[in-house]
C-alpha cells in the first residue's frame, strides 16, 4: 500500500499516560517500563511546544484506578501489578507535560480506566468536535495503551501516527513488536520527533503567513 502523508486533514496530538511512574522501577510503579523515560519526556516536550505554537489541539490521557480496585478488570491477570492508583506516587502526569486548560489552544485532560483511550471516555466525541483526521501518539506503554488506542483509532477510520522515539514499552522486545504491528495496520505510521516537529512548524508558518490582497483573484 502507498505511504500516506504525515498529516491528513486536521491533526491532534495525543499524549498517552506520560506519568511520573514511567521513571520509577517496576517494583515502585507496578509495571515494567524500558529505560529512557526522561529522554522521552524531553522529546514529548519539544513536540508539545511545537503543537502549541501551531495551535494544534492536544489531548492528555492519564490512567487512574480507584483505590478499591473496582475498575482494574482483567489488567492484573498478566505481568502488571497494581499501578496508577489515585493519590499514589507515580500516578500524576509528568510536571512538564500537563494541559493548559485555560490557554488559547484547545487542550483536554481525559482520565481513563482501561488501556484504550476510546473505552469508557469522551475521546471520540472530542475528536469529532475537533473534526480530527490524523492522531499523533506519544507516551506509553508502546505495547499496551499506545497500541490499543492506535488500533481502536484505526478501526474508527482515523489516520494514526506513532512517534517511535517518544514512546516506550514494557520491554524492548514488546516495544519493537508493537511498532511493527502498528506499521502493519497503516503504512507510514512510524514517525520521529524531528518529523513531527517539522510538520507542526510548517503548520505554524501557514497560520502566520499573511494573505496578500488580490492573491485569490
């Protein structure tokens, strides 16, 4: 299949579960995370700054479970332990990656209880309101919440891009396998921070380029 353009129609940046637990050990956070969290946070910050400069809408996801455990479902049947519990260390969003809810740009904070951002949330309603076409995913885990959100978006006919150097998996092996699976669904889905930042800068330049009088005639 032909590789699609990086951005088709209206883009939305989706920051998936970039929470403080990503920088903790598996014993502390309850889930294993491959190294490099701090570097991913830094790159995500670059992408977020470029999105804001281009007035690209941003959706921040935060996985949060109630202390009673009522909403964990089957999440604890595999390798993962108890994680992302409300009020516990590691559950808060990274300080540098939090929504500006009162700024000029449209930014959204959505709490989710399951892996996919579409399950039991207002995500699809928000995307339809924004007339979104292309979703750009950063965050974690590559093989869990990123992959499941990607697959659900794909089945809802969104174009989806995942920033390969700005997502981290539960292991290098699972990370690589998930990236391969997402590229299988949409050829050209795998992109880099530099590519996304450049694309957002192009949008910002288009938004600020004055229209010359008589240019449309």
